[in-house]
């Protein structure tokens, strides 16, 4: 890293659990690796993490952040009013930017009022943060909710190092150009010293948009526009491999482990783990399971998909509709193929602890990571990290960021139900020697690019900028 200073992290929401957990407490936590990967840098520098406090009952307009301290790290909580949460988070972030950046223009809502609230809330974050900063601080802004935050900080006089990381995809230029404010948001990126994305493809997409919308020129890895420059690079997010290996080797009983003990030994287990979101391809995955049972009748009564779909953004109509469609399709497939003592799809609509998931990953014959589009998808990496002596097979969508490096997974096109069904059948019938060879190659990739490696590489690059 370059000159030393505090690391200051800004995200949409402040972490709800920040004190360093014991091994037992960590196993019980829901999945989420951002806190664990950034904590060492925040602790070492006495840093700050700023984000919304998660409550829609704050005052509108400017308000100072509420500061608490945990193990030497300052947590700065921003309060938002109900109208600010609605316009900034529910509407513009999750009904405009989320679908557009994932390549779903038909689901993209264009609303000028919500864009105005989005910009106002970004100013509110900057106004609350600016008085907390020191000249040598390194500020790292996270994700699509806060694209303009860098510009607002610069307007308020911040001249220090400033980085931005987009955790979700960046789409091709012709899709991003649908946004009426594409030029404004792209111009905001020039206020960052470093912009990070998950994959090289997303970097190319961003560079293409900068050229199309602003007439910017790419020279080497730097984009030039008028008298300004932007450096964009890929920094693939990794999993907390050490934590998942530790849990895989432990024998801590959980409700899931008891379910697995009762799971018939003559059946094969498929696992899907997602937030309930239309980008995750859950409905497409279930249709592929239906095709599997049609095309390979010997699989009827022999294979079960445990589909975990953690509830998400329940206030947004598209997400309620997604749950209805998932439940309806699972019910139809189970009604068509199910027997008194067996159902092909076992849907679970709730979050599960890291230890629960590790047990499922270990026992699964195959893990289906089949999003229609995803920035990275850490489930793929956590599944590989959790395998032990008899590894399962990773079935991976070519449309998620993890596919860029995890080449020994079985790749599928989630829109092709026939092809996906054939690939799942191949996974379930794969010889152990091939499963072992593929897992060893994938584990080498996953263990060489961990969550901590990701955060260190970005912070080091920003510190040297």
C-alpha cells in the first residue's frame, strides 16, 4: 500500500453485526463476506464504516451521522426518512439501476422524481461523512446505490484518495444507454481515483459506455475525457475460504445436519442457494429439473433439489411475484412427479446460517449456480471451499462473474432447459476421479483469490493511485 491512512468504507447500509464473533457465533451468522474481508484493514487503521441505519424513520435532509465504536472501528450511521428510503433505495436503486445493470431493460422503471431523491441522498451521505475525514484517509465507496457519492464529496472539498467498487454487473453500452441519466452517472465516475468491477468483461462494457456516451478515449488501461482520467480494473471478489474449510471439518450439529442424516442414501441431492430475485434464474432452474425428469425417467424418485431462496426486497412488487411463481412452479412439478415419500423440489424461503450451508454443500452431489446474470456469485466459491473427501460437482451459469475463472465447473446456458438438464445428468453420473480432478483445479482457483486477497488488492491499488 501507499502512504498510510485510515480506511473509510461507505456502503448503502451499515453492517448490523460488527463485533468480532467467536467461532460458534460465526457459524450461526447468515452468509455475507464483506465485513470479514474489510475488518482487518479497518481495525489496523482505526477506520470508519458509514451506511444507512436500516430504519425508515429518520429526518429528511441533512443530518449528522450517529457514531458508535466497536473494537476500535467507528460505525457512522446515516438516518433516512421513509420518502428518502422509497425514492433512493426501493425505487431508483432497485427498480431502475438493479434491473438495468443486470441487463433486464423491460423491468427497468424510469422515474425522474426517484432519480432526484437518489442524488439528494448521495449528497446527504457525503455531507454526513465530510467532517469525519482526515486528509490522508482512503475512502472506498461500495456499489450502485452510491455511484454519485464521489462527486458529492469532491464538491464539498474532499481531495484525498477515493475508490469505487461495483459488486454487480455492468451491462453492454446499448443497454446502459437506455438510462436517461447515463451521461451524468458516467461523468461521476471520473471523480474516483480507481473504479473496480468484478470481471474483465464488465470493465470492457464500462469502457465502451464511456466512449459511446461521453466520447472518452481508452489509452492503455486509462480512460481519458477532456482533461480528466479514469482508471478501471477488475478485482474479482473471493470467498472466506478459511472459514468455510473450518466449518466443513467441524462436526457441529444443526437442524440441516439432522435433515441430511434422514436423507435416503439411495437418493442424490442437488442444492441451490440464492436470494429470491428474478436475476438468479430460480424458475429456469426448476424448469431444467422438470426437463431432467422428463428426459431421464430413471431419475424420478432418485434426485431432490433443495432450493434455498432467502426473501429479498419484499416491498417491491416484482419480488412478491417471483415468490408466487417459484411456489407455483415447484407445486406443479412436485404434483406431476412426486410420490408419497419423495418430492423432486424442496423449496425453503428463509436465510440459513453459514454452518447450515456448509453441511448442505458437503453432502450435495451437485450445486446449481445458474443465474441469468450475476456480478460474481460467491455460492459457487463457497461450495468448492466446503468440499472434503468426496467432492460434488459445480454446475455454473456462463453468465455470472465466477465463470471467468472457474473453468473446471460444468458450464450451462440457463435459458437452455434441455442443455441444462443434460449437464445436471452428467454431474450426477460423473465418475469420482473426474469429480476429484475438477474440484482440485477449482479449489486452487478459489483458495488463491480469497475475500481478503480481493480487499487487499483493491486497497493497495487505491493507496498507490
